[in-house]
């Protein structure tokens, strides 16, 4: 995490997403802009949190660690998203993992200040209720996705999230080098994941090339993915 000392850039994102409208008072003086590098964790489950964030640029994934030590993907995060609303209400300990898939920017307010100035702010609390309601609905949908959707569809959504549109980049190497991790995140076995990857290759949708996965037919991949994990 790196603090970006650029008030003009901070002001740009505050105005772009109208963040000050979420508060009764002007909270911009308590806001700072933070940069998270690709693969860096914004939050780690079980770790103490220092900041309440507004996710304003980039893409990240939310996942949990299960009792058996495996990971399970919950969703991908895109702007604008409130991060830390559950923890704001209950404790300073993160309940899930949030990891940057690209370079990400977040507007942060220290938990101390957000609790001091916004804990009794009805405007802010309405936004919090809306955010928590959306997450509850998403979690119900995602539970159904993980139980009922074939791996083919879930993998298609994951590939689209990881590989930027129209690009063949070193990031693809990272994807194929961690297939055991991908299998865990998608709630399947490594063997079944390989079978489905080979199936998509046979259909001409993706191609394995020098240890990477290259998208050949993005349109068909998008049809398979639908809006899963979005």
C-alpha cells in the first residue's frame, strides 16, 4: 500500500463518484488516496483493519478461507464499491480477503475518523444499509452459482476477469502457474479444472500457449460467463 499525495487526483475521484454526497458533513479533509499493486492484499481475513475504503479504480477479487484451508471465490470488485462496511459496524478485524488483480486505487478514511464523524450520520448510514443489502443479495446469488452452475461457466467468468480484453500479457503466465489455486477458488478439483480447460480448448474458445491461456473466441467465452461473479 502506498499513499498518493496528490490532492487534485483525490478530488477527481471524490467528484467522479460523488462520494461526499454519502455524508451529511464534508469528509474530504479526512480522505486520502491509496495505491495497491497487482496481487497485493487490500484486506486480509483475520487481520486488523486501519481504514475504511471506497474502491475507485482497478479490479480485485474477494475470497474466503474455509476451515479445511481451501479458498473460495465470492466475487470480483469494480468501482465504485464500499469496502469495510461490515467491519465498520462490528470490529476492526477483516472478515474476508480482498486482493488486487490489477493496480488499484482506494480512497481511505481511518476507522477512527469514520466512526467519530459518521457513526451517527443518517445519510452515511443509509448508504451503508444499501451496501450491506447488496452484498447480502450477492452472497445469496453466489452461493447458488457455486452450487448449481457448471465449472465451465464459472471458469469462463474467471478467465475474463483475469485476462484484460484484447491483450496477451505476462499476467496470463501467472494465471496458468496457479491452477491449483484457481481450482480452490472455484470450488473444484485440479483434475476437473484441467478437464474443463481442455474442453474449452477443444471448442476453440481458449488456447494453451507456452504455459499461458490465450482467449481465442471472446464472444463465446462471454456467453458462457454471463454475469457470474460480477
